[in-house]
C-alpha cells in the first residue's frame, strides 16, 4: 500500500519532527533520492508556491515533474477520478493534487497505487503546515513553549495549522468570528491530537486578548480561492487584521506569519507585512525544503 499525505495526521509526531530536522539540514543540498522517478502535479486551482516548490524539490532529488492542469486531462471531460488514478499510477511514482473537495482527493488516493499528496483542498493544506512548523522551529527549539495565534477566517490553512500545533504539543489559539470558526470536526480532531501530545488548543473570538503573549501571529486571506468577495465578511473580519496595534499586544519577540498570497490592507497591514517581525518569505521558502523531505519520505529510495 502506498503511503499518502492527505492530512497532517497521516504522519505521526516523530515523523513530522524528524522530517523538519532533515529539511533544516538539507537546505540547498541535492541528491538522487527520486532518480528516474516522475511526480505528477494535478492542479484545479492556481498556485505559485506549491507548484514551483514541488517542481524544484523533485528536481533537487533527481526526479522529474509533470504539471497536469485538470482541464487539460480527460478528467475535465468526465473520465472518473478512480480510472485516472489507476492510469497515472502506471506512469508516475507520486502525485500532488490541488483540488476543491477532500473527498475527491481521498477517492483518487484510494484508487492510486503510488503516494498521493494533498497540495490543498477546501478542507486542508497540510504541506503548508509542514513549512509553517519548520519556520516556527527555526526560531523556537522548544515547541511546547510556543503560543501561536491564528486570526481571521477558520479556513483550510487554519485547520492544518491547528492540527500540526496540536500534534507537536504547541499552544494554538484559533481566533475567528463565531460563524467563521473552524468546523467542529476539525476542532475535535485537533483536541484528540492535543490529548496525546499535551498541546493546548483554544478557540477565541476577541483578537486583542487572544494576541496577548503570542510568540507568533498568523493570518490568511479572508476569501479563499473560489469564494465570493462578500463585503459583509470583510467588514466583520476587519478587527482580526494583523496590524501594528495588534502586534504591539503580543510578545516583543513575536513574529508574523502568513501562508501567502497576501492582500495587504485586508488580513494584514502593509506595514506589518514588510516589518522586521514578518517571516512570511522565510515560510514560503521553507515550502521547498519541507516538501523535499516529504517527497524523500514518501517516494524516495532510502539509500540515496
Ligand atoms: N500558500 C500557498 O499554497 O501558495 P500557492 O497558492 O501560491 O501555492
């Protein structure tokens, strides 16, 4: 059975921590771990970081990448997900999928005989969470002492971030308006992971007390890909913007994170985005390093 990465908890705590340590150690290094192997990227949504970082990661491991936009595959003309998964498994050694439905991703993975990686669905973004944790751990060796506060829309990025913090034992606060909170199933999942790791998982609705004492403030766009820009939602999320005032309530050493792309002036002020406390570009770079280790773990030759 191939090993998939469809959600954060598909790897256990030790695997995630060791992947992150390996990613820090292998920055800039190349190997032949994917020599002779091809990775397919099936994307139904736009991407800058995920597409390019996986392509370069495969190249650094001696492998080859094919970008397959869904509309150019027969999938876009009605060939089933399961048939596509079986056929591509005969050509490729692994597949990264960016799509809408987590169920479609799971259906593809169930029919595939090669590793399948979630490159973002409407529910989850686990590869982003790996890079986020790597970025946090470059600044804080003791993850159990970290307080991370996510502010804004309780979306796919928030779900995977909450899960990875819960898995490794950090203190995570998801601060959203009540009706934009992470779904109940995601909170239940994170609480179960936290019970095993000793993490603290909290939800909040008031950004100012939530930000107090934070080591990291994190945000994401208020309108995910495919969502309509509803003006009321923008107004309701305004108090959750990471700006100089909110940042001043966190620890003086607090760093600001964003998975990008950002909308300066919406979820994050331009001043904070470009401030010395912002580590958003380091986060983006770490997508490459973390995913290189993910590919090595799921698809690589152990000896290479
Ligand atoms: N953060 C992220 O996944 O970026 P892209 O949408 O550009 O891939």
